[in-house]
């Protein structure tokens, strides 16, 4: 079993930055590929970014490419999402997820085994 706890959400003005963190516990963190997803009010959950076990490979949704950066620190059992140049359309609850089987990066949420509770990000215009 793996527990994931997100933090770092909040209210920020458009153009601002936030860094989300996701702390994992319960199993060896370095064996998981990790991802970030988000769900805006009234919309379906969507993929944001993913990172491989070692951090060598990453993937991003087109909507965040060039503005968001995913990274991980396996020594701290933590994955991060640095969000810059935030836009009102980035407003959502952000979830981190762990993929215990993937060797690379997965954009499909069905490929993840464990999910955090989410952290809310609100971007004001």
C-alpha cells in the first residue's frame, strides 16, 4: 500500500507561481512512476504531467508544456510540480498518482494504482 499526500495548493493571481509537493510513504518510492492530474469544476480529470522512476523521462499535457515542470527526489520520497505563468484555466484540484508497474511515463489515469486526496489551486484573473 502507498499513501500519497499533496500540499502546496492555494490562491494565486494569474501570472504567478506555485509549487505542489506529493509525499509518498508505504513502499519504495523509487519503484513508482509518478503523475499529476487535475480536475476542474464540472470537467473530467485530465493528465498534467508524468515522470519515470528515475526522473529521466517526463511528459506534459500540451496545455502546460513550457510552464509546468515535474521533478522528483527519490531520497525524500517526493514528487513536485512547479507551476509558472499560471492562468485562470489552471484552476482545479490537483492530484498526484503512483504507477507501480510502469517503466516509463503514463498519460492515462487508468494506469495509476494509487491516488492522493488532492490539493486545490485557484488562479484569479
